């Protein structure tokens, strides 16, 4: 009599040595926090999972949950890849992540106020003036402007990894127009629809409260003298890669989604065109880059922005979230100074460590990078979405020489980091209809308001779906998982 083939969902899962697996320990045993989940999932066959996965994809497609991938020749709209096996973060670990994210973003806000006012951190020789003056995101138009309640980075995305040593590290800061939070909420909804029963066995924090907290904290940053602020979300339009998120957040907050042509400025106040006549706008959650925000101040040929909106902002008559010019602080060259920035403004040690980073504008560090490219990750300081990254041990000799030439031609534009071993998580691979280890990171979302902060208890776990790949961005073929933060 022949043996029955094992078709349980983890029957073919291979645990590779040297990788930090978040579900299984070094001996191959299930970690206690995942035991219930493994028991629940383990009762299903891989065929069951394939059916559930197809239902989840259909749900995403029907809701229009997509993103845009920009290639060399054309752009493509794709369904956001989603894995039904969630990531779990314990209460104790989340406390470290949340407090570290709050600390970091408060320090960044202090830094932004300072560099656009007294520049004490430069005068005290903590951060060199050359890093500011050479940054394209350091806007002279913002000098001396006092944003309402002194808040610049209302919404921040902090990218965090768990290294093979079991500790969390910040990989980079995103405080211009951080995206991805809508996928956090949609992931949770999709998982509940597909496998509602699993939530009966875990006490997890909700992620559906993000929009109400975002709106509340945006309204705390309203201009002076405004009692009942009118808030809008401004989008570049339906062809933007994150348009789904713009429309989702506007709907979830119960505010209008507008384009630049829907607003106008009169006597330094911002108004929205409506069928009932003009309505004054007090808070603008902008998903438009600085360059396109106002053709009278920035790019004169921009058709996406609102002529005169920056003058209204300068007068304190409207809040722009995030403030123009925040990009100087998420420049990856400034990232190298984050431990000093936290110590300078808060007199505290960083709760979350930086990944050791070499900035190529420093001659000794440049030489080290050029000599050791095969062991490093090279990143442009001003790119996002995983674009422009070179991973040394994946490059051919010819590619290494090309990267060296690019770095030497413009050292200020590049930083380098050791190739960090991101933790791995069991992930369903469509093409193979099986679970395999894949590298993951975590984007947390922090909102700063007047004397208040909020961190979404979940965040976006991003997955590098290509085997061995370390780049998790959706624009580079990455996917995501629901992230469960456990209650006490």
C-alpha cells in the first residue's frame, strides 16, 4: 500500500541556516507566539490555501487595490501582492518599535525647525552645512516660516528591519509623502474575509482606527483662529502610482479628495470649488511633491499644484501636511547623523539603532566603499521606492565598475551600508504553490499633532518575493503581509 503524499501547507518549507526565521527557531521548532497560528493553518492543505489566496486576489482586484510600476519603457498597474500568512509582533517588541518611532520623528521635527530657523545644530558642528546646502530638498522658500504648531513631518514612515542578531534597526526615514498605510488596512480586511476564525485565537490591535486618528491629529495642526477646520487630500490625479491610497484615505476620513484645479487662492486664503460656492480650506494633506505644489514658487510649468498656496501657507492661513522642505531630513546622508540628532535635541540615546552607514562625501569612507563594494549596498540619497539601489554581491564585475564610476562622479549622491540579513518569514509563492522563506521589513506610520503622537499598531510588513532578494518595495516586485501587534 503506497504512502499518502503530505499536502499540508508547510510540508515543503525549507529552513536555511544563517537566516533569522521569525516563525521557527534554530532547532526548527515553532516559536510560542506562532504556535496557535501554525495549528490553525496546519489543518489546511495547500489546495485549500490556493483557493483562499485566489479569493483574496479577487477581492483586491474588485476593490481596485493596485499600484503603479514604472519601467524603462512603460508603466504597469498591478494588484498589490498579498500573503495570507500574517506576521506577529509581541507586545514587548512593539513597545520598543513604537517608542523608537516616536522618538525618531520628534527629533526629526526639531531638526527641521532648527535648519529652517537658527541652524544651531550647524553652528554647534553636529551636522555640516554642506549637507544641507547640497540637498535639492532644502528649500530656501521655507526659511523663517513657522508652520502651525511647529509641525513639519505630520506623517512619517519609518522603515525597520529585524537583523539576524534578533534586534530591530531603522533602515531609512520617509517624511515627504510616505505611502502604504491603505494597504495595511486592506490586508487586514482581506485576511478577515478569507480566514475570520483565526482572529478568535489572538487578541490583536485594530488597524482600522488610522483614518480617525490621522484626521484628528491633522486638525490639531489647524491654523490659528480656526474652530472647525476643513481638511482635504490633494492628489496629482488618477495616474499617480498611489492614487488608490489617496482616494481611500479621503473616503475613510470623510473629507474631499481634490486635485490642484479644484482649489484656488484669494487674498492669501485657500478655497475649494463646490456646487454650493467656494469653501475655505484650512488643512491640506498633500500627496504632491514640493516641486509641483505651487507654480508661482516652485516649478512654473506645474499643472498639478495650486497657484498661490505657498503664499497662503507663509501667512499661516493654511496647514500643509507634510510641510514643504521636509525632504532634507529624509535625505539618506542626514540619516547617518540620526543618533547625533536625537542626542542633540532630546538628550536621549536612540531607542532604535541605525544601520551603520558610509557617506561617500567623506574621503575616507568613499575609499572604503570603493574598495569593498562587493560587500555593501549602495543607495542614492534622494531616491525612494527601491530605485537606484545596487547590492554588491549581486553585481557582475562590469556592474561593479559602473557603480564605482557613478559614485566617484557624484559622491554626495550616495551612501553605502553593509548587506544586512533581513529576517525571513514563511511566504506563499504563487508560481510554486508552496511556502518558502522570504526577507521582510516593516514600515511603521507615525502621526504628529499638537502635543500628541499616534503610531499605527501594525504597520506594513513588506516582502521581497524574489528568492534571496533584499529589496521589498512593491515597485520592485515586493508584496506584503498583515501585521498583528498583540495586546497584553
